[in-house]
């Protein structure tokens, strides 16, 4: 199923940006938000679920994940699917700070592409829940039934944390801020105090994120991407060999999965 999902994502992540046609390197049209990023995020989301499922943390999302894993055989596959599509609608590298309205348009397109590709694998209710979880800048536009708000919230936390962890590829970002934001995003805003992690109280939560941070580094390494930890601000040859081939990407990531 991973290859089917990867091939579906490739329809969007391997095309040139419509709003930035010159954003490419060699044969890769979207080096920063491309297919490697897409599938890595899917793998990171599944890894997060595994860590939380085996955790002893007394937290709402941990309890929810344990129940979902035990009762929904499609859960991890569904999470992988939606994670891979979170940035599929991008048509440039514009950020929410640069142009919020355009960024919101891209996010709406993420949802449209996901729904189109996932409609034959999800029930109607699942499709609505998982597509709404993609929202970040457009949360206020959500019209999901209140009965499903908690499901949307927990799925959103997982896929957005995975996205944060893959920011390790961007060398201009701040490591402590990414890690702190990941703890906050996954476990709730109460884990952060004035932008500093409350280490003594939330050491178990931090341990999971640090394990995932290391996992993110392994995924970046095998896919030839950049890495802030090693100040590696260039792509290795393997990146250009695999970036347009979901099967090759999945094979590489499976080494550490």
C-alpha cells in the first residue's frame, strides 16, 4: 500500500511549481517540498504512532492512539496516506509569513488532492476527518461535525509533528526551536513555558521527540537530503537518483524503519 500511496503523491510532488517554474535543481522540480519530503513525513508519522503506542505517558493523545491502533487496522496506513499529501498543493516555496492568503490556497489544494486520491480507500466519514486534519492556516474554515473534532485534532498533531521533525533538512532553522515546537505540537501547548521545554516535568515526552529527531536524521541521510545537525546544506547524488521514484524512496527509508 505504501507504493500505491507514494505513486499517487508523485503525481503532484514531481511536477514543476505553477507559481515558481524556476524552483528546481537538475531533474528535481521541488527539491525542498518534493516527493522525498512527502514520503519521509509519512514514515515519520507512522514512527510517532509506534513510539506513542508503547509509551507509558499518561496523556490524552497516547490513550487515543492506543485505542485507535487496537481497534482500527487501517489507522497507520491512513495516517501515512494523509501525511504524504500535506504539501501536495504547493505551487511555490512561499511561506505563511510571505503571503498568508496564497499559502491558504495551497493548503486547500492539499485537501482536494488528498480527497481525490484517497476516496477509494477511505469511508466518507474517514475522508472528511483525515482531510480536515491537514489544515493549519485554515483551521477556522473547518466545518467538521463536532462529534469528530477530537479525532481531527489528534491526527493533526501527529502529521504536523512529523512535518516539524522533517524541518531538520533546513539549515537556517533553529534546532532547539524545532524540538521544542515538536513537543508542544504533539503533547499540547502546556509542555512549553516561554519557549523553553519544561524538562523535569516532561522528560518522557522529550525523550520520544529526541528519538524521532534521530530517526528524522537517518531518513534524511538515506535519501541524500540536507541536515542542520551536520551543517550539510547540499544534496547528495542519491537524492537526484531517487527523488522522482516513490519505490526507490520507500526502499531507502525502509532501511531504518
